[in-house]
C-alpha cells in the first residue's frame, strides 16, 4: 500500500487520477501545504471503520420500537365492487 499526496488544485483538476491512486492506498489532499482531506476506496473505509452492515442495518430506525403505530386491518380498507 502506497500513500499519495495531492494539492487541492491537482485534485480539482484531475479527480480521476486521485481515484486511481486511492486504489493503491490513501490519497492526502493538501490545502496550503497541510493535509486537509483523505481519499480512500469504500473497501478501505469499511475495513478501517469495521462497517460490515447490511442494507437492513443501514435502513433500520433505532428507537422505532417506541413509536406507536396501529395500521388499519386489511378488511377495513377494502370496499365493495360495483360491476353494474
């Protein structure tokens, strides 16, 4: 794994190059010579954060069990059909 550095100007002018470099390791983007941002692949980010959530986990609403919700019964929303 390599570590790459780009200036903000280089990053803005060639985002594609930054993305290619990120596949080899983190890309530090500098502002006025100081590191300001880091570009990582999503796989590397997930590895670093331990994020192995499924889509169900991502869409879950913590605390939703405290919401009072009483959906109407299926029979209560049907209406007789008039075929005449």
